[in-house]
C-alpha cells in the first residue's frame, strides 16, 4: 500500500506505508505541522485540522494527499496548505 503525495512543481511521490517510521503532529503559528518520517524521505505537511489526516493515515486509508485536499471521513475536514518532501540523509562513518 502506498500514499501518493501530489506536490507542485516537484511532481508526485508514492511512498509505501511499510516505510513509514513515525508521524508527529505539532502546533505551528498558523495551524499545524504533520511530519511523516519514512525510511527514505521526510514529508512535512502544513495546514489546519491535520489531526483528522493523521487519523486517516493511522488507519492506513490515506491514498492521495495534495495541497488544498480534504478527506471526508466524518471527521473535521483537514486543510493542506503545503507539502515538502526531502530525501533522508544517511550518515556514514566515513569522512
């Protein structure tokens, strides 16, 4: 199972649920920040009412997440204002 992250202009990313290490929801000056840490990437989502999105991810039902997306699930509707995806940096002992 994968979650699709649609970002502009960097394109779309598919990341597997099996690679999700943890999720963290934190308050921000304007809304909330949801950070999803995968083995290979970190996804940072900014918006409001993201606790509903976190619940959808927790249940394994997040198929596509995009800016200004909403997930109808009987929960308060999350509003996604931004998605940033960065590659994980692997540290090695070599210098």
